[in-house]
């Protein structure tokens, strides 16, 4: 990687890593809360919904949060989700995510908070990287790039107060993997950080390793450079 590209990535990251980023991003929803558990519940479910048209994501996430009310954590413990998201309802809540899918997410969260003080503590019983722990908790594959889950992990682990929360102290931001999406792939490929725009875990790791050359202690800081520039220069 040339010094010019390193300087460009640093400049883009500084430009897009700001409070204004929150206003049009799904991360605005967990930013409504102060309590750790509320941030975890809001963050995880919002991240899971973060695909497709941005306006539709925000609209449906707002609808979800209206149901959860002032405290998503208390909503989980109350089991009101059993009424709002019936386990037998296969109709769509948001795109291919059904009401039954959300029932399963809330059920996992309820089980976690019934045993542990936080979702962070619940993940510590699983082995592997942060992504592998979260995939094990949700019972999904850790062999795919898992853009939405890696975005949630960035929110929880990175100590970048402008956007991310940094409330999970048992994890290291150097173990994060960049959330791989169209914009990130395209810009990374254009800059020579990767040779392909393939959506794979291998490519996500390759791009993260390249960003570590610029931001060795915080590779996913480079996410703001690639995603921010990509969105604003389609």
C-alpha cells in the first residue's frame, strides 16, 4: 500500500467519523439509550435489520422500537414479544425477516438476560473471535462475512465516541472484522486493498488486514473511510 493511499484513508476516516454520521445511519437507534442492556438489545436487532433500502430500514426499525418502548431490555424481560411476534407467524415483518424470526431473537435474548447481566457476558461462554462467539449465540454460520453482525460488534467494541459505544470491555477492537457491503467492497478494490469484490469472509479479512496497516490498533476505523466515501461518491 502506498503512502498516498494511507494518507487518503486517514483523511476519509477523519471526515466521515463524526456525529453527523449517526443522523442517517441505523446506529441512531441504540444511541437513544444509556443503559448497557438497552443499547445491546437495540443495537443487535437494528443491525440484524440493516439491509436493503436505507429509508425502509429506518422506518421498520422505528416501528420495532415503538413496540419495545422506553427500555428494550425491560421489553425482553417482560415477554411481551411473545404477543407482538408470535412464534407461528411466518409473515414478513421486514423483507425476509418474519415475525417468527424476531420471536427467536427475543427468545435468545431473554434466555441470555435470565442468566447473565449483559449480552457481553453471555457471549463470553462461547469460544473464538468476537464474530464466532456472536454467531454461536445466534446459531448462524461463522463462515460467511456476516456484515450485519460485524457492524453490531463494531458498535459495541470500538471506543470511538462519535459513533460507536465501546461498552464491551472484554473484547479487543483489533479482533473486529470490517462489515463488508457493496460500498466497502468497491472502494477497497479501487484502492487495491483487495483484488476482488467478492462477498466472502476471506475478502472481509483481507480488507481488514489491509486497513490494519493504516490503523494497527483499530482496523475498523477504516470502515468509516471506505463506507463513508463509497456512500457519498456512488
